[in-house]
């Protein structure tokens, strides 16, 4: 879960929702090394689709027959992304209600954190966001990194 939070922070997700009791058990392992749980709202819920705004598209990310490849997928401007658990699948009832169902075309499945990173990176890469790359690099690297590339 710490790695999911880190991905959410890196790609500027607004919040992370989760179901079940796994996060409470995993929180004690201190995998959130950037303390993003204090910066990104975490919402525990029993039903991910309950009380959603009507204009918020739901995107399920899972190996589902008939799903669209992430390579061809156009991300909505705002969306709720639902990822399956590592030892199971998104419930069929949620897949049936989703606006989009996509899969990452890998051989075999990735773990949850890797999938979140890939999907959120794909969202950023396909966006029209204007990025000041020099400032981003200077502000994002850790304190031990002062590398420069002077070669054009």
C-alpha cells in the first residue's frame, strides 16, 4: 500500500480509496517512506461505486475478456480507477457497471503497485500537461542527487 501511495504522490492523484481490512494490516509495515498518507487522503469504503458523482467515469484495470488495451486507451480527464487485488479480481458486478475496462498488455500479471504506476504514468504520458522539466527534475530528485548533463 505504501508503494501505491507513492505512485499516487508521484502522479498527483487526488486520493486513494480502498476496501477491506488489508490497509490497516499493511500500515504497520511502514512502506510509505515519503509519508504520503499524511498528504493524500485515504478513504476506506465498503462499496467503491456508492455515492459517486454521476459525471465521474469508472475505469476498471484488470485482465477481463473484452477489455481494451491500455496502449489504445484514452484516459478521461477525471476518473475513478479501480484495480483488482493481487490474489483475486475485481468483482463482476463492478466490472459490469464500469464505464471503461482496460488491461495492461503484459505476459502474466503485475503486482498492484506496479500496475498503479504503469496506469498513472500512461495517463500522464498521454495528457496535454505542460511540464517545466528542469524545475521538475530539480524539485523531485533526492538530496544526494546533483547530477547534470551538459552534453546537448
